[in-house]
């Protein structure tokens, strides 16, 4: 596949991530912070998001598995996850966290457990999609091409 084809594939893939609501404009702002002096900026930030999210999801699973659930602790973990997903533009993870926090406030264990599954599902989806996107960017760069700039105009 030539560079032009890969770039078009990248643009189409990015559009699909926005159309599906997986990413929002914050992700494009993140990409604009990347330049020649820091070419791996987005990869580094996304990798940190993956590490933090997996730790928080593990902490949430443990916290909700306790006999006496500390809803303040659960809410704190969800709040952190909401913040990190918001900072990279993972819109559906962020939205699932907003619903999750409401149920923490109500101390509704069944709803919290359902939300945990929803957040895990959204996280796994965005992780897979971002890994694919970053892999495509690596292929474009390896072929000597540049990553197209995108606006939220679609």
C-alpha cells in the first residue's frame, strides 16, 4: 500500500472514531501538541492513559468486590478515570464514568457493577481502536509519509 492510500485510510479511520463517539475534539488538541521536538508525545500520553486506566479498573473491581463497599473510594477511582479519559478525548469512557459516579452517590451496588462492566467495555474498545490508529501512524511514518492534520469539520 502506498503512503497516499495509508493516509486516506488514516483519515477515514479517524472520522469513524469521531462518528462513533469514541473520541472527541480533545484528542485532536492532543495531536496538535505533538511536533518535531516531541514526535512521540501522543503515543506517550495514550500509553499513560492505558496504564492508569488498567490500574483504576483493577482497583474498581477490587473495591466493588468488598463486603463493605467504600463508595467514596469507588467514586474517587471513577473520578480519576473520568479525568484521564477526558484529557485524551476518550468520550464514551468519560460518559460511562459520569453515569457511574451518579450511582456511587446513590450507593447503588447493582448499578455500580453494571457501570463497571460498561466502563471496561468502552475502555477495551477505545484501547483497541487507538492501538490500530497509532499502528497505522507508525506505518505511514515508516513509509516516509506524514500524518494528515484533521479538523472537526466532518
